[in-house]
C-alpha cells in the first residue's frame, strides 16, 4: 500500500487502501466515477500541502491529480484598457511554476501568491491567498466534475461562493476541480500592493505597483524567512503552511480581545486588527499564538511550532499526525484561554479532527 506521508508536505499520513494517479482530466473523472460506482470513499490528492492525514491512512481510493495542460488565450481588454489573458490550467499543474511562468510572460494578478506549494486544483477550494492577494480576484471559472449528477460543468466566480479562505468546494466533496481559468492582465507591473509588510520591504506605499519580477522576488524572500517555501534541507518547511486562519471577530469581540490583552500584556499592548471589508475585524493568528505563550520553536514533543513563524506547525522528523494534533489542540486551547478567541484550522483534516 502507498504511504500518504510520501505525498504530504508534513510527511505525515498512513497508507491508502487504493492509490491511482490521473494524468489527464479524463483519467481524473474516470477514477473518481469508478470509485463512486463501487461505493468506495474517495480522496482527491493534489500537492498535499494543505492536508493533515490520519496515522491510520485512508480506507478507500486516493486519486492523485497529475494533469498538466496549460493554455493561454487573449481576451480583449478590461474596463481600464489593460489587455486580459485567460490562463487555463489543469488541476494537477504545480502552482508556483505557473506563477513563475505568468510573471516571466508579463501577466499580472498572481505575483503576490509566489512560493505557495501545491497544485492549481486546490487553489479555488481554499481560496488560496497571501500578502493581500487571493485567487478569487482572478479566477474566471472552474471546470468541475459533479459527483452527484455525473456531469461536468463550468462554475463562474460568483457560483464558487468565495470568502476568506473558503468556497463552496471546501468541506463538501460533491465537486472535483478539474481545471481553473484565471483572467490575468498583460502588464509589466504588479497589481496594487495591498499588504503593509510587502510595501515596507519594497520601500514603497500600499497601492503602489512595482515590476512583476520584483514583486515575486520580494514575496519569495518574505516566505523563505518564515519557512514557507519548501526546502528539503529545512525542517521548518515540513508543514502545511499556516495551520490556523486569521480569525475574524465583531467590533465588540475585538474590544473584548483588547481588554484581555491589556490585562495580560499591559495597558500599552496593541492588538493588530484590520477591517475585513464586511463589518468585522481580522486578527493576526500568529500574534495571538505568540502572545499566548507559544513562541517560535515551541513544543515538548516531536511536533513543533516553526522556528521561523508561529503560525506553522511542523514535523521536524519522527512526529505522528497525533503528535501534531496534540500540539495544535494545546495552542488552540491556550489562545482561547488568553484572549477568548477560538482558532480554526486551515488545512483539510482527513480521518482526524481537532
């Protein structure tokens, strides 16, 4: 049996009862449909960068999405007069090489998503985002296999129901993502910078635009500094990226968090919070974790918090999935006790739960 630890960035997960690789969209649909017809549980696996898999493995069919077709289509101009190019990519296309290609060909819209591991098919599921940019800003449509009807359909951006790190695909296995179409702009400049850390690093202001290559290099540098670019020689990168999402709270809840922070850290404690655009306040999970007493490198067992970033839980070597979950539960409970905020895991849980 195939060990799923070989296919996850955490290097965790037990065996799959059945394992199949799908080199094309046709193969992908056929493998899932066959397993469904046989009444088999199905796990569709991409780059494994956002999965926490049980030590017991998966008691069904795992389908590895390995389709690799990419095409480009000129699509006129947008309302600002910039040329638009539609980039259609199979679900199995590696994400960061696609971003690198877009940047090299002068296509703007995903440059701040550089360095994120995984494959294209997972990006709409999680509404993958970083440094003020997320894929919902550029996704035009998603080709899916509907396991309920057995048909394929193209879902528009609106039908995908994108919200912060969420979509209609997350937590519901009805749809298998087969292909994603992105609408990018032909431009030598990035989209406007929307993240303060990026602006500071570039020595400019939010809202500015910089050359695409410079934007990509800056983001890659920031991610490497946090152990968020896969490196086999760096155990801090043996993670699922950010383990918890940044919590969104109401204004009243934010005030309560600030009161707790003042009592715990002193009256001058400043809690970082930003409007989420929907009336709420988005907090920094990394700040909450650190101020609750879980600093970089924390951990008494085989699983540890990254030595570079408190938001990443890592398997330096020798950990089990249960070890990782014990650490995650400890961190979650500590943050709730300290600040009254319940953190939510970002990776998808397979056969386990917090």
